[in-house]
């Protein structure tokens, strides 16, 4: 924890127990009142250095106060200390019924205190880290559509309970045209009773999370905007390291480690600090293992800020002015998706940094399905948003996106000229720069000779991943010219890759497999000869051959004989 210069008497605030929707006004501790007075009249100026740019923050003086008091477990209640909640068998029917409302176990969530205690999940090295004595204030912006009462208010309470009061300017709740009774008047009245300023804004018409966040951001009075999803729980010490990092460099966008709150049991499960954000050819956000290179840059200190190529999108802090300087969000994006990659690319390409701060942990309820409607259709919306990312930020690498998503070319992207102008105006760097400098481990190869389908001369069929996973066999079927599973990149590193996976042959005879690309040559190195049209496995010297008719469409590796069955065409018929 932090070093506190004044030794005050610790007055822990005991909150009345709060179950489900039956919450009463919480008694305010003497400490909270003290904070309030203190913040109002005692501000001092602080200076932040950011690559030569100086930003002046009106900051509150951290020397005079302590972090929020630890929330003590309320004994006898389910889920305390982040434990799993188990529903008795006789309530299983009800549980299943309620699950459908939000695609998480609402019955379990409703049984847990809004103020539930959590374990301190930080690494030991985080607990006695010293943060600057000057930190900016933050406003928390939480957008939601049809969120459950208990998850929304537990998010709010976890912010209140675990943020040093002077750093917390306000909480801004943005209701994106919800249709649930409890999110109406009842919510507005409830937030009046909270010990920090909380406002409820409404979009009135369904706007999607991106435009809802823009509405919230407009009302921010703090110096830093912190976005959270509406089903999160902040843990001890979550806020200070985020703000401290922004003070060091105001062009840093910072994310906590996003821990898992189980959608089945609401158990709080600590996530790995060895993963960072990436993306695949479909432009889905994905977690990948942090490469050794980045560990070395951090001197193998797992508590040090981790530079991440992309962020998940829901939980991050950003200097308010920098948020606007950088072009806030793309208003042309609807409902859900894409904005996280858009902002990630934009931050990096336009001179900022994106980091995961491992000493900050916030839990999030991860669910398998989305509970709400996507007016106009899920895939149309998600593809529309992703196409805008590709069109504005990815230069020629947008081809990977279009090749991989057969449906994408028929979805209109709308007008992206304003976003392209933004890119010009900010003099942002190219996607090539991003791949070279930020994300050399990317699934999208930096140098490649070819992107498209790979056709056998004899059978006229195409190599096809059949949508299979790493470790499974490569397949082959008739060519459909639609891309997707029949798209491969032939790279300068001699890989034949499809998204995450590479053609891999570990033995001379066995079927050719799809294996996670490792980038080290070996069994994944293939030499394509444009003249004799063979694809030679470098390690074994054998040639890729069409499947035997009896062989379940499995392409083979055989001694080279230069027959049409071993000849392949890398020329694409489809256009993007
Ligand atoms: O139309 C909508 N209006 C909204 O206000 C749709 C959604 N929302 C709200 C919703 O109620 C929620 O509070 O927006 C928030 C995010 O929606 P979720 O929880 O359905 O999204 P998610 O957690 O599945 O998705 C992740 O990716 C999204 C892409 O657009 C957003 O960036 C989410 O914020 C993001 N969540 C996280 O980063 C948490 C970690 C998940 C991972 C990986
Ligand atoms: Mn979410």
C-alpha cells in the first residue's frame, strides 16, 4: 500500500448490508466526510512529463489521506471474498429461467452483497509500490443496456468502496435505452443515496455502447476518464496505479488486468498477468501469451506496465483531454464491437501507448453469449464496425480481414472520410509501423508473397482449414472463391498460414496438420516454386500432394515427383 505521511486514526466505514435491490442509504463514515471537505479546498498543481510534452494537472494531494479501507467479509453471506455461489438443486429451474435475462447466473448475483468482499489478488510486489503523491481525479463512466440491478450496483459499490475518495470525482451511468423497470426512476432515486456523486444519463434511443460512452464522456468533470462495463468488481488498490501511470505519461492509455467473474457462480478468478491483447484475421480481439521480448523489456518484473498491442475495450483509463485530442471514438460504429481495436491501433499509430497495469485488477463477468438485441443483425453490425477499423487504420492488411470474412464485402462501411482525415491530421504512422514496432508477433504477417486460395492443378480443389483448430488435420475441398477457410498467406518466412495456424508436418508421411504458428521455421517452413508449382516441405524435402481419393480429403506429404497432383496454383479469383 501507499506511504502515508499523516497518521490518522483509521475509521473503517461499516456499510449496512445490502442485498439485491433492498439497499438502504449507506452510513457515511467520518473519513468520507473528511475526504469531501479536503478535496474541495485543498488542491495543488502537479506536472506530468510526457515525451517532452508537459501537462499540468490540478491534483489532489495524496500525502494527506489513505486508500479506501479494506472491505471486510460479511460472514454468512454467499460469495464473500469472491467465493463461488452454489444454487441448491431445488432452485435450478428458477436459476435457468433467470440466466436467460442477462446470460449470467442472475439468481447467484442477486444473492451476493452489493458490497461483497474480495481477496487482495495483487502480486506481493504491488502492495508496497509507491505512487506519486500527486494524482489526477477520475470520473467513472459505465454504459449499460438492460443490465441487472445487482451487477450494475455491485460495480458502482466496488468503485466507491475501493477508490481513494479524493480521486473519485463522480460516477456517470449511461443508460442506453434499457427496457427494464429497475433502471428507471428507481435507479435515479437510489443513486441519490450514494456517498459519492452519481449521475444517470439516458440515450433514449438505442445508441450502442460506443455512442453511449461518448455521451458519458461529455459530462466528465474529472481529469481522467475511466470506463468500466456494467458488470465489474474493482479490487483493492485498482485505481492508484492506473492514474499514476497517466501522470507519468499523459499519452498512455491504461487497462487493469481483467479478472474473471464466473458467469455461472460469480466466483472471482484471477487472470494471468502473462497475457496481452492481440487480434486475429477476423478482427476479433483475443488474448495471447506475452512474448519473451516484452518480459525482457520489463526486466522480467511482472509488476511493471505491460505494453499491449490491443485492449479488450471495456475497462481503461485515459486522460480526458487526450481522449478528445486522439479522436475519442468513431461515431459511425453501432451497438457493439470494433471500437476496442480501433482505439488500440489509433493510440499506437498516433503517438500514444497502450498498457496493461498489472498491479490493477478489476473483475468482469465474461459470458458466452450476448443477452441483448443487435438491431439489424449481429453479423452485419459487427462486420460494419470491423470494416471501419480495417478501412481507416490497417492499410493493405485490411485484405486479411476481407479475405477471412466472406460476408464482409457486402456490408456497407458508411462514410469513413472523417476518420481518415483524423489519421492525416494527427500524422499517424502506418499499420506497417505498428506491426514492425508494436506487434511483430501478430497473426498478420509483416511480409508476405501471397494471400488467397491454394488450388491443386490435378483435382482443381483448394486447401481448406475446414474451420479446424490447432493440432488437427488440414483439409481440402472444391474451391468456393469465398475466402474464409480457404484463405492462406504465403509469407516471407516461408509459412503457409491461415489466421493463427500454419501448415505443419512433423513427419514425412503423416497428414499435414494445422498448428499454431511458431515463426521458427522447422516443420512450418515451405518453399513454393513458382516454376514447377511445387510446395516443398523444407525440413523433409517432400512435396505437398493432393489427397488420395480414399483418404478423407487429407493433403499428403510425398517424395517429389512433379506430377499435377503435386502442383499448386497461388492465384486468387476473388477480389476485395
Ligand atoms: O447496445 C449496447 N449498449 C450498451 O450500453 C450494447 C452494450 N452496452 C453496454 C453493456 O451493457 C456493457 O455494459 O456496453 C457494455 C459492454 O457490453 P458487453 O458487456 O456486452 O460486452 P463484452 O464484455 O462482451 O465485450 C467487450 O468488447 C466490447 C466490444 O465492443 C466492448 O469493448 C466491451 O466493453 C468489452 N468488454 C471488456 O473489455 C471486458 C473484458 C471482455 C473481454 C475480452
Ligand atoms: Mn462486458
